[in-house]
């Protein structure tokens, strides 16, 4: 079984490598711009899913919003 600490450590290490490699680039090309738009869309979808989950929990408890 993978321990949460190891998973987090690997994620931090990979993130640091990406920042180190790509953080030095000055120009932002079309792929980077598209990536940022995908990140924004994913964040928005995540927020909406989270809100829907909260609404489902509230409805299950008998609370309406």
C-alpha cells in the first residue's frame, strides 16, 4: 500500500522538477496558453462538482438551499 506521505513527497518532487525546468522560459507559446485555459476550466469544474456534492449532502440531510 502506498503511504500518503510518500505520494505527497513524490508529487512535490515532480512539481519542483517541472518548476525548475519550465520556470526559466520567458516566452509563453500557444501550448502554455492552452494549458492555462485547461487548468482554469478544470478548476471551475472542480468547484462546481464540489458545490453539487455539498448540495447533495444538504438534500440528504433534509436541508434545502
